[in-house]
C-alpha cells in the first residue's frame, strides 16, 4: 500500500483522532485503578517485611494516590510525598494547605502540609525543618507499623535521610518497591493506557499532516503537544525530534532548524497522556520526496529489528533468553545502537530495562516477562559518521502466548 494511502486509511479508520474524542468521562472506574495500585505497593512491602513506604518521586506518588499538584514543579523540590504504612492509613504531605486536591481519593486517609526543608523555601532553617519531618515520619511508623522500623524510600536528600535515620529507622530502596509494583497492569490500567496511545497517535497524525519543507522541528513537535493537551493529556517528558543530519547520532532534541525536502525526520513521543499514562512510540518519515535508497536501507534495518524483537516476546521468558534471541545488530550500526532493546512503560518509562546483547554482560540484569507487563520495543539505526538515522519504537502488552500491540500508527511498509 502506498505511504500516503496507509496514513489516509489510518485516519479514516480512526474518526475520533482529529478532535471528535469525548474525554470528559473516564473509560473505567478510576477508584478501581487507584485501589489496585495501592494494593500492588503493599504487596511488595509485605514481601520484603517493610513497615512502610515513603514516596517523593511524583510518578510514584501519582501511582500510589492519584493525587496531583504541579507535578513537574514538584519534581524539582522535596515538597510533596506520600507515607504508606504496610497496614494503616495513607498520609499525603503536600506543598501547601490544599486538601481539596485530595478530595474523594480512596487511597488518601490523611492530608498534611509538609514542613519543606529544601533550601529555596527553608533557607538557613533547612536542617531544623528536616528534623521536624523526620519526627513526623517516626511518629507515623510508631503508630502504624507495629514496631517495624524498616522504611522503604524512593528519593530523598541527605537532610531528610539523616533526619529519619536519627530516629532509629532503617532505610531501604523504595524504587525497587515502586518499580516492581508498577510493572503488572490491571485491565483497567490497560484501558487507560490505550486511551493515552489514542491521544498520542492523534498528535502523531497532526504532525504528519503538518510535515512540509520549511517547518521547523519545534513547530512540528508543537503539534504533538497541542493534541495531547487538548485531548486530556498532561505533558511530554522529552523533546526528541530531529531532522536530516541531526538524526544521527540519536538524542538531539528539537530545534529551530527548518526541515528540508528529502530530510529524514525521526521522533520519540515520550508522552504522558490522559490519566497520567505514557504513550512511548517512535516513527521516522521523509519530508516531501520519496526516500532515497540509503533511507530505505536504514528504515528496513530498523523495521527488521522491531519486528523480530516483538516476535520473541511472551510471558515466562527470561530477560536473558530475550537478549540471546534478539535481532543481531550488524556491525556498522552497533556503535550507534539505542541504549536498550526493550523497556517497561506505565505512568512513565519503568522496569524492566532489557539491554542489547553487546551490553547485557555489564549493564544487564535478569528477570522474567509476565503477563500484564507493557513494554516498548526499541530501535535506532544509523551508521557511525553517516548522514541520517531511523528511530522506531512500538508499545506492546505481554500476554501468555505473545503480545498484543498497543501502538498502531502505520509504519512505512511501502519503503521495504
């Protein structure tokens, strides 16, 4: 099927993609999602004999409570956190007294204003306020953790860590708890993720419609942002779109460069859509003219890598087995390979990160694929010193027998 026909067919089969979507009503009962996620965290706490969990990472606080307050801004400072006893009431510490932000959330039992101790707000009083916070955490542990002084913490500065340890509390890795909890999605979560993918691909379609010689990389990327916000999404974590000679090597973010006729354009959405779920897909197009023979060759290699690595996935397979069976990257593309072959995805990129065979002995770790995991299958193909590169990525659900593909915006199969 010709390229433009494939994109036209996608649009015609997706009538809600261009502004007709109704997102005022959640597609699932959000309280079911919220309580499932809180229970997943508590299962991990019980498995490790921890008395509680303290979460500062705003992705993790979102997962635990679904309470949000200026998430990007709050990621800069230790100003919001959640305390979760293994058995007992959940306490949300917020940046100021705005209890209406946690109204009707079934996983929040108590709302407090946090004695913030980062220097911007505390200045010379930082250590004193950190001790106040440590006192509160110790008191919560004493009341609700049955004498268990083992506390998991995901992210915390030395001031906060020292203040809690001064109370005789042992601190363990809360990121492990959160990452393993988030890895398995409920059916309701998958419904929300499909909604996020749908919104993302509406933005991708708008980008495709806008791609023409003379548009800047930033202006093209803005089409994705606009669709995401208009259709209920939240933010985009990166700015990974580049064109022509800026596509190789990968990881240049978008700029004011004007895209020229015949340029390869590659991008990675990294989009946080409705209800906080991530849609992380990558596509590569050529602006204007048909692709050159070299552009076709690069694309064919990226396509082959994606298709092969999707085909070997199923529940019960170890990460090591996936790595051993993965697509062998030709030597000419090896030095510019993407940082991982696959990675988990949920409210953001998450566990696991499965490395390429060349990196697995040093950077990799083993584990097992489980039904309910959602993964992104990655490829970047570019020759060291070459002019252009191709970035492709698909989002999939692991099932007992293989995968269900969640992303569906068409690839350029007419180039193959």
